[in-house]
């Protein structure tokens, strides 16, 4: 076969989720120790004691962060947080991380120290041990690969696949702020590039910018579930946006859902900022991503327990699959919810 | 402080091991579940059942591999193997991996399929489940980050730190071949770049090139240890070269060692190839790296068990720390063994 005959399919044609499904299709789990493999926020392994919950993420300069506005210390913090968030999304307690970095020689030891300062602050804040990693050079740019490990008794783990018709759909915190924080940082970068004497005006945008630069993992929700003896029927962290992540739950659980637009928590500053950018606030919440809030479903019998949780909002309900996944707008209309995924390619 | 005052230390000044020590210095393990953190081939965690042994490695295009001569399928295979090797080096059985990749859009879906074919072949050969990962785009090049997880009862695990004076120093397989394989591939690449009509002459170099492109993890040694009730007092995999890796054992164990040059296993083809390249074969074995053989120490009482192992060579002995780490040359001289580490920066 000559080179011209080799078929060439652009990765972009499959998209993120299509590519993952395509690649995962060739693998079957055979080990008895593997309880859950690809297809959730984390894998679940059974080594005879408490289940081992494992998740991993890659952060690439120029794709996931821009060092013009992501200070290295914040970046180190965030890199740990996004992984802890995946463990929390399984209703497990994160306990250890490994951190691998590839760095070009344009980074000084002092710069790497900044990055690791942020990693250490995150480890201390969440009581996490850094137990390993790899350090190597890169031809250009900075890459961070983190694996987080945690645990909780098997019967308490929450998968994407457990949502049942009639379950209540809930989310922690607020949505869309991290995306709007990113838009502000991008705007200020363009202003700076056009005129390096201009100083960024971020003091009034602290909340939104902070949500982008220094997200938190919702460990307190996992702790609350423990204390109140509540186990979500399904859970995922909102990393790709409410729409994508709700669709993941619905697909894995074989159900539909509706979301009440009026109930989706959007911070006042996010709402105002969206309007300033001529964006629809609900679109930012649905498709923005990087909020690292927890989206979860509970049995209606647990409704009262959810009502007592701090910063938790009931935003909808799980429905039969044939009803689809829809948004009930404040104006009384019903729109299908569609995924954005990432479009990096 | 103005920017000029910010101290700038080049990463190269610290070197690989210096940088790792520097970065790890800021972290203390506090969790009772963390038995061993940074400083060995893998971390060891105790979640109440069998210990969980975790290792992670980053492979970066242009640093660890060159796609001109590392076919994607071989690369996928090798990426898994180097991580399994770390688990074997703890005298543990590897059981799962997570695989994260970052790829630029110059790669087609078919190319990524090749990579994953190699990953799958390695998983099948070693009975490993692929349980997770991350897939993202990169601004340029290919990066692979793999985390391997395995286990063995706590009392069977072998650390770098357990070597005692009088222990016998052993190594599996042969050393230096992977490095010489790489030199052949580099030479053929230069020939090809100078004249693209020239076809590489690799058919006579299959063994050496194969050792570079398709290494294996020494799982059969771990299985033999199990069967023969032998627990190495210390173990490490030879990824950086015999010199570096022996120094790791000696430093962690607080001992010295001597290596008998005449006993170091070097394949005939490696010996001939080294001479063709005007290199000293023992230097290739000491500093070449990427052999992924196991270097281990055993109590003298276990000498007979070691003698019965296939492809295991007794190359020296552990000595008091003050004797240093030395090579007894075939010519009767004593040379200090020094580390090379990597010099990517």
C-alpha cells in the first residue's frame, strides 16, 4: 500500500468524546481487581481493602493555560484541584497525588519552585500527600500530568450511571463564573498586547477571575454526604460545562433530564459580566466549563437532606430517556441540551 | 523587587536528580495510607488490603522518542513497558495502567490507532487493564503520560533502601544494547536525512534495535522470586544505566558496592557494535540506560536460588559505605562509578 492509500481521518472529525470512545473500544478489562475502568470521573480498583479510586489529567501550556495570565503558583494549585475534583465526583476522599512535569529550559528553578509552591498549598489545604511523579525536559512549553488517588467504602461511591427517573438533579456552588473569568483575562491580555503600558483592570473582577485561576474541589460536599448519610445516585464534576456533564450522566444512566433555567445558580457578577460581553448567562453556565462544581442526583426521599446543604441548588429532575435532556427556559420554552465538549483540535 | 533582581537558576545547574530532590524537599507525607512516597521506583499505599504500588512516567516527543524511527505501535508498547518495569522493580505485579496523551492535529485518527494498538498489545502480553486516562490536544508534538498500578503483599515488596553489606549484586538480561540500538537508529536517520534514497540497513541489527524499540519488563523475574520464595533485599530497574541505578540503591541503602566488569552481561552484538562506534562496551552498559532490566541485591543465603534463575548474572557485592561504589575492571584496576543522569536540559 503506497502512502497515498493510507486513510487519514482528522481527529477533529471525532471530537473529544468520540475519540475517547473510539480508543477505549479496543480494550476489555479482565482483572478481578478492576471494578470500574474507563467511562467515569475515575477508575475504581479493589485491592482487598477500601476501593482505590484513581483519576488522571493532563494540562498543556497553550491549550489549558496561558502563562501570561495563569501565574505559576495558581497553576500548580489548579492542576491539583482539577484532579481532586474528579475523586470527589466519585464521592470519594482524595488522599494522594503524583505530579509529573515536562519543562523547557526557558523555565528557571525559581519558576518551577513557584509551580510547586502552588502544588504544596493545594496538598496542604486538602490533606493530600505528594507520593511520586516524573520530571523531564520538553522541547517547548510546560506540561503537567497529575494522577489523584482516593477512597471511600465501595457502597458509598457514586458513578455517572446510577441516576433513576424521578431523581432530583442538584449542583453545588455556581456555574459559568470560571468561563467568564477566562474571558476577562483574555480581554486584558489583548489590551496588554496592543499596548504594554496598559495595566490590567482586574480589581473589580476578583470573584470571576479567582474562579478561573484558583478553583476549589467540593470536598466539603463529600464530607457532608458522609455526615448526613446521603449517597448521591449519580455524580460528576462540572469540568466541561453543565450541558456536557449532564449529558454524560444521562447517557451513562440511560435516562433523560430537565433543567429549570431559573434554578441554575449563576453568580450576580457572572450575570453582569455575561451581559457586558453580550453573552447569555445561561449559555455560559451550560457550556462554559471549569467550574469544578459537583452535579449530582439524589433519590427524592433524600430531598430534605439536600435542602440543608450549603450552596447546593436543585436545578431539575431525571426523566425517562425518551423525554431527552432539555432546558426549561425562564420564558417557558423547552430547548434540547447539546454538548459542546472540547474543540481544541 | 524589579524583574532584574529576581534570581534565575538554570534547571541544568541542578540536573535531574538534584531537581527532584529540590522539589521533593518541600513535601512531607502525613497520611497513614502513605507507606512510601517519592524516592523509589514507585509509591506504596496502604488502603487496608494488598498494598497499592503506583508509578508514573512522562514520554515526550523530541526528548524520549523520535517518530522518524520509533514507529507509533512500538512507542505505545514501550510507553506501557517502562511503567510496568517500575512496578516490577518494587517486586510487585503490575495490574492496571492509565494512559494520557496529548497530540497535535498533525496526527490522524489512524496514527493514534497505531499508538493504541501497541498499548493494547502490551496490556495483553502482561495481563494489564487500561482503566483510565486523558486525551487532549497539544500545540505541537506527542506526549504520553502513563501511571501503572500493581500490588504484592507488603512483606514481599523490594525497596531501593534494603541492601546490606555482603549482599550479592545481580542483574537480569544484558546491558547497553538499548543504547547501542538507539545509536544505530540515529546513524541511519542521519544517513536518510543526507540522502532520502538510502534505505536504512537494520536487518543485521535486529537484536540491538529491538532492545531500543521494543523493550520488555522483567515480570518473569518477579514471578520467579515468588515461586522460589526469594525476596530481593533491594531492587531498581535499569532505566538510566547501571551506574546511575546502582548509585540510587547505594545512596538509599547507605552502602557501597563493587561491580566486576568481567561479570557485567553485555550481548555479543552490543560488544561488536560498541567497538564499531569506537565506544567502550562497559561504558555503554554503565551509562547507556533504557535496558529495563532489574538490578537487585540478595542475601548471600539466597545465592543458590539466584544461580537457578534464567538470565540472571551476579555482577558484584554490597560493601560498606566508606568503600564507595567502584568498578573492578578486567585489567585489575578500581574505578569509582559516577552517575550520568539525564542531561536533557
